[in-house]
C-alpha cells in the first residue's frame, strides 16, 4: 500500500511549513516516505507544489504523476493537477481549505493555524490516529491543531482511506540532499565555508550558519562568488579544511579561483548545485547540464576529482571523504548535485558514524620546499606559523620553493608533477553501484541524482521479465577501465539516463573509456524523472520502438 500526496498553492501559503511538519512526524513514526517539491522563482504568488510518497515499503523516488490525495490551497492546483487524481482518490478543494481556515481562525485565533490542521488531514488519510500521533508530537497546542485535522478527515469520510503500515526498524536520520552534503562536510572536518546565496545551493549555507553557532566552524557570506572561492583558498592555505557551494552561474565567476587552486595545489571542496541554463535559465528547477563545465573548469591543465552522489547515505559519505581526498592529493574536489537532489527529503538507511576527521600537518623547518618534486607528484604540505618553515606560494609558475620562474625546464617538471597525481586519483576511483544481475542483456547507465529512480525502475522492469540491470556512477571523473570491468558492457544494450539534452555522461564514457552508449533517455524540461517515465521509455527502447 502507498499514498502519493500532492499539496499545491502559491508561495507564501505555508506549503513549506506543512512539508516540514509532515516529514518530521512521518520520520518520528517510522514511516517509509520520500518528499520533494517543485517551486517557482518568486517569493510570493506563482504555483508551487510539494509531493510526498508514503508507503509500507522503501521508497526513494516519485512513482509517477498520479496522486491518491491532492490538497489544493488555491484554484490553480485543481486546474493543473486535478486530472492526475488516481481513481477513487481524495481531492481536498480550495473551498474545503477555506472551511479549514475559517475553523482554525475561530478555534485557534488565526487562519495561519490551518497548516497543522491540513497536515492532520493527510496523516489521518494514511491511517494515523490521535494516540499514535501523540507519541510523535510533544507540543500540546500543536497536537490540538493536528487533532482538528483528524476531525475534518472523519467528517469527510477519508480517515484511513490509504492506511500505510510503518516500517519495523526505526528511522536513523532524515535529510534533504543539501543537509546531507553539509553534514558530511562537517564530519569531514570542514571548518571554513564561504559562499554567496544561489539556488539550489543556499540551504547548504543555512546549515553551516546554524552549525557555526555550536561548532568550531566559521561561515562567511561573501559579497560575490569571486570573493567566496578566494576566501576559502585563503583559509585552506592557513590550515583549515574549506569549501564553497554555488550553482552554475556562480561557479562561472569562480573560474580564476579554481585555476588558482590547481596552480597552488591548495586543497578545496566545491559543491555545485545544477539547474537548467544557459544563463539564469530555470533557476528553481533541476537538470544535469553542468558535467562538462565542472570537469573542464578553470584555465590550464590540472588534476581534479568530480563526484555526484545519488542517495542520502552516499551524499554524507562522499562529502566527508572529499576533504580527505582534497588534502591527500592537494587538488580541488567537486561535488555535483542538482535542485531535485538538493530539495528531496529521504531517509538515511544506514546508521552514520558521527566521527569528525581533520587535516594533519608535518612541522617543517628551514629549507622547506612547498613544491618539492616527488615520485607521486605530492609535495609536503604545511601552513605558515607551524614550525620554522617559510611557506611560499604563487599563482605564476614556480620552482620547488614556490618562487616565480619562467625557466622552460622547471615549467615542464612542474606540469608533469601536478599531472602525476591524476594516476593516483584513478587508483582511488569509486566503482559504480550495480543494481540487478551482472549478466543482464540491457544496462541502464546513470549518474548523480537519478540513482534511486533508476534502481526502482530496474526492479520493476526485472519483475516484468526483462533482462535488465543498472550501473550508477557516483564518481564521474576521473573514469577508469577498472570501474567497468567485469560487466561485459561492450556486448550489452546500453541506455543512458540523464537530465540533460545531449547525454553528457554517455559522451564522457565514450571519450574516456571508449564505451559506446548509443541510446538515451533524456529529460530537460526542468523536472525530475519519475520511475514510471524511466520504465516506459526503457521498454520502448528495449522493444525496438525507439
């Protein structure tokens, strides 16, 4: 059993408040659930809608575009989504919402108090009763408002219409994608973050500002993205693990700073929240259109690693490990996310060990050479003030001590020194995750936020008798032949699944590994895939209809 719920209305009507209340209670009551949202680029007005999938089994993606329960805070919701109501579904109209608001004003003193009443109606529809809810809601006034929603549900005959059984094991954590990335960064020992607000990365900043109240972390809202990346590089040079978070337009302004990190070999983690471009594009929607941009960011040639997590557990783990990787190889490490993943709330299925790592330095003395030529290309790293070493860095080409040089021989040696680190990065590459049998005839190839959508689609296709598996790449650069060894992909039917118009990751596989992915399921309208969409398009291709 599952209940797919859509709540729609204008910005400013309390949609986020209802979402926060629902996900908090659902997690406290140990329900399987997934939540995401679609919102316009405006503070008030427009049309926003929040989507929930609540089930008696694990769910981590939207099933399709049909809804067992729609709650319309305005008429526009009915016009846009009424046609998508499932047979026998429940539609709470704007007129019924007006009735709820009037009752809330009379009973609790304000129409704003209708938000928890609406949440109570949704909770009643999935079978939650007052006694059960009182175990999850300690605030008595809040509970009274939720109970008013239970009364409306009883009055309208929808109580328990889609009764869903909670999960047997407790929910460890619930995060949206950005919270998971920020939490992972803190566990990775990040002590400095500087950024300038830009959707969909802004909530990473918000998480850090709150964490900085109680932890040895400094957050700085810079005047622009150019200042942000240079502040982070300065903090890293001074000894702190540092990061920035931005979106495509902001990242475009950081290019000289990215190149500075490459030349000075300064560790830094950069999180890039993708959204549809070019230019401002659709600033509050989702896309995977900046893979090539990040892989080729910054002028000149220098090594880097690029990750794209696809689950909450993976986001925490990759974010945490990225700081260690940046330190070990003294390179910029990038984490690609997108609006869909950033704003989607999921359950962390694994118990996350809360242990904070930190940067370790060796105290250096006189004669220290910051850019010492080594077999691995990795030079000793310290910071000014630790020991008696003089630490010299420069954005110009430099010798081993860090002094500017134009000597051609030194230039060649330094380029080769930096590029040596790419081989080591390749040896540490994360292998893709396999879903399904390795001997399947068809493989769905995906990366980043499509992971759990494709996983469920693969399971559904296999259940219908299709010979299908999926490979999800959470590391998208560098790629190695070892990452795809053992699957015999050259003899399979390969289908790329991406939220962009040109199949960027399929192109990258061909360029880096010589692997042809001739067919693709591409979506670039600003919305995420649903499981049903992937299944339908994959079946069409597998049956030779596309």
